[in-house]
C-alpha cells in the first residue's frame, strides 16, 4: 500500500500558479487533471499525451495519478506483478548484507513523523523488493544508491506495483548503472561537460581546468560530484519529496539520459557561484557536490528538455570522443518504450514541445547557445578528453551485461 497522501502533493514551484491567485491556480490544476484522465481513458491509452503531462509544468500533480500513469510510461502490466515473498531470498542473496546496511541508513527518505513501526515495515518491504529484482534478473548487480530509487517508488505506489515498475526500470533506464563495473556509469557522466560546453564555453573551460587536476589524481572522475545525482535520480540529494517525485515524472517520460541533462542545467544555473570559486579541485568539487534545495525546478526541467532536443546524445558523442563499443545500453534499448506511431515516441514529444515554444522566426536558430570561438585551449582540452576515453558516449553503445560489483561507500 502506498503511504503518501495525494493531498500532500502540491506545486513544486511558484511558477505553477504564476502569481495569478488561488482561483486561477485551481482552474489550471483541474484542467490538467481532466486532460490526464482523458488520456488514461482513451482506447488505446494516449501515452504521448501522458508524457506531455508528465513533462509539462507541475508534472503529474498527485501520487494517486502517478499510480495510474507511471505504469503506462513504463509499459508495465499492472495485472501481473512479480511475487514478493518466498525462496528465502535473504539467506540466498550475496547482496543482502549491503542492502540491509543501505536501507538502515535510509531513515531520512521516509516522511517526517511517520510512526517507527510503519517505517520499519516499509524498510522490510524495501529490502524484499530489491532482493526479488536481483534474484529475477541475475545479470543485474546491486549498487549503493539503488535503494534511494526503489524507496521513492515504494512510497508512491506501494510494494507490489513498485516491484513491477522498478524491475522494468532496472532493465532499461538504470541498466547501465547495474553492470559489474562502473565503466558505463563513468561514460554517462562524461556527457556532462560536452553539454555545458555547448551552452557556456567559458564555464566549460573554467571547469575543465579543475577537471584536469582531478583526473590527474583520480583518472576520469572529474565529474564525480554528479555521481550520486545520476545514479539515484537525485533522490539521495533532495530533501523535499515533492521535488523528487516531480523529477521522476520527468525522467520516466523521457530518454534514459535525461538525468545527465538535468545535472548539466543545475551546473549552468549555478554559473556565477562556480566562477567565483577558486579554480582548484577542492573548492569546485565541494560547491558542486551540494545541491541547493530551493532550485527553480520547473525552469530547470524545461531547460533540460530543450537542451536534449538541441544537443541529442548522438551529436554529443561525435563531439566528445570516438565511439568505442558496438554493444547495447539503456539508451539503445529505449526503443521498448517507443510506441508504433512516431508521434508517441518520447523524444518526439520533447521535440514538438520545444518547437511549440519558439516563435516562427526562431525555429531555425540555435536559441540557447552562446557564440562559439575557435579556442586553442578548448581544442587541447578536448584532445585530452578523447585521449582519456571521456567518450562519454560510448554509453550509446556500451554493454548490455552490467552493474557495479564493488561496494564503495559512496553515500553517507
């Protein structure tokens, strides 16, 4: 049973009511709820419209709606949930002790004031869901931070539905995090700097100087500040659960690489703070590893979607580095979520939305990027990036068999 009340859900940004007053806000909300249920009740379900609702301002609004829409976005049959109990999973699983430790540390992920007995019961359910998914999918490997994603689904949709949704998510969107090594996770992190470079070359160059120091100490980990953001879908670093589920609406409706675009817009939003830092490893890393809790989430979500349309992963792959492997990843298996009609492909929804925001005269212009210059420093740095394999975008072609087997203490 889900434990969060729909009444607890509210707008995640003041932009949702636009300052127009409570009546106008309620009218907009009521209209959007009606549109969501119209899409749900269509025959067949209008998944493209549900994606638009999940992406657009305010997201899916309530947990009651999420329980109906999230399965549609993931193409999950809610009438056939996996069995939760049996087979003595705790005795059989090699991951049980690590999962137990992580779940015990997850107290702050539960609603404040929740009775201890209820919270402990949910933690037991959380352990069971994780172990069940790992048993049913032996190609997947547990990683620290996975429980932060699972607990979000547990709190919103309840145990049985959470097991179905997270299992589908684990074999698609999260697939590259669940490899025996973290190579593909590092490749995904390597998308971050090319995105920033497209929008703000000066910020990119400043950060590259910091990263060049970092990779000398920890090769290929200059963007490690964003690791917990990426592999927990920001669930570990955001304290307000409303913001977490708003982001999950967005990510579930989009391409698996959308979280790295959202990470990039957070860095871009904090440009002045970064530039005011001493350009050294400790200062920049400390600043960026702390996410402000009062971000303008709706603005950043919109910005991330626009950047994805302007700079799709395939384009960034060509700029950042040569592609390395011809194997599949979460990005390439995303076709499982594309419906037959071109209008119902998630990326098409984003492209249509982006074009709809532009005036006709702007639709052929690059409206987000700053003028680019032919900078020798940039070319040298990009050469270094290629040499190191920061080829971010081997992600587009990386391994299908995967998940981190080492247990680094990544999170407090």
